[in-house]
C-alpha cells in the first residue's frame, strides 16, 4: 500500500493545504464569474427602463491592454 509511510496528521495537513491552495487559485475566477452574473442581472433589470439612446452614449469597457496603454497591433519596443 502506498500510504504506509504517511501518518494521519500528514494526510490531513496535505488535504487542508490542497483545498486552501485550490481556493486561492480559483477564487479570482469565481469572483469574475459572480461579477459578470451581477452585471447581467443589473443590465436586464435596467434594460427595460433605460432608453437605447442613453445606452449608446456609454463607451464600452476598456480591455486590460488598453487600460495599460497598449494598443492592439502595435509592435513591442525594447
């Protein structure tokens, strides 16, 4: 049996560290998904009451590269 050399406290510690590591890695993904769902819900609720002309005045969100000042298609300079 492969688990012969591991004691219960070692296995418990490994399990706790594995779960904690998984939460640490995937937490931003869950938050992003939750934020997108909240946005969709809010837009659906406001969509019926907001006129289309008002919506057209709102610029689209900038992508991460655009916020950093990077333009699409521009060569990287060293």
